[in-house]
């Protein structure tokens, strides 16, 4: 297995936001993490990335945790956040070179890997631009390019399609499929269920910090006891479960 999350609790100030999270992702798999706002998706991603320390349980990549070797663990992961994180004083090319330094990849190799991606996303003529001149979509494309040039075996992506035009979404979907076919594991969050349905091998359904479903669509249909359910139907069922739970809590 590639990524193993074993009975993890995590959150802030000792208060768990996610509880007893347990799943594995193998090389070559694309997994969609789905849930309402506030379900704990970003907390889970931050914990996998090592930005939050689990309050219970373990997270390993290739049977090694971040505690075994922080640097090696970090080099196995590339992250694309929901909101692009760029440095105002660095050009696009300098962002690429800085990424290479973080993964011990020579500058020449980084630029070689970046060139086809820059051309695909129409960024090849703005290498000397600073982020202040980029649109939101361009900033998101920069984050995508920086992540993909690392060739990391685990891609962690938070709402990757926000701000992208339809052409860029299509190109990015194809890149993710290509990376998975070449042996990378992909975990991403999205509210765009039509894309998730086309892209994902399996799903993690998160509700109020707990996994209420996991597996492929047939697995989810069994777990939600609806043999004909679409992914949208399952999402709506989860929403109704949350609403009912809140109503029962209020009555008490």
C-alpha cells in the first residue's frame, strides 16, 4: 500500500475534528474525498501532510511515518491547496526553481519537466511574471505545475478545479489520470460530483468528522442501502442524515 491512515483522530487544541479515520490508498488509485463544508476534509488533508499532528492513530506512506524521517516523508507528497500560495517577490520561474530545491531536483531537470506543463496551461511565456500579474486561474495553474514537476508518488489536492476554465479542467483531469496510470496515488476533495464520478476509482464520504462511507460506487450503494443510487443521490442521503441528526440533537 502507499498511504495508510489508521484510526486517526485529529483537530485543534486537543479537540478532535476528525475521529477514527481509517483507510488505505494504493499506487495507481484516484480517491475522492467528499463531504459538506465543515465535515473535516481540510483537517484530514492537513494531518496527512504533517501540518497537524494526529491526536490518535498513525499515518504512513510505504509503512514509514513522518516521525521516522520527516524529509523523506515530505518528498513523497505533493500538495495543491484550495487557495494558491505564492510568494509576491518570486517570479513563476523562481517558484519552479524553489520547488526543485525542496525536492532535491536540479534546476535543469525541473525546467525540463515543467516545459510541457507550462505549454499545456499556456504559462510558457510568463516565466518572468510576478504573482501580482496572475489571474486566479493562472495562480492555480502555477500550483498544479509546481506539484506535478516533483513526480511525487502521493498527490494531495484540495478543491483543485476552483478558478480553472473548462479547458484547464479537462487538461488537469487528463494529467491526473496519466499520473495514476504511471503509479501515483491521488487523494482530492471536490464538490463537483460529476467530475469525481468520471475520475475516481473510489470515494471517502466524510460527515461530521467521521467516515460514513468508503469504496467504489457499488460499495457506497451497499453502505447507504440504495442499489440504484448515483453519487449525487448518496451525497443527498448523507446531507439528509446530517440534518436528521442535528434535529434529533436539538430535540434532546
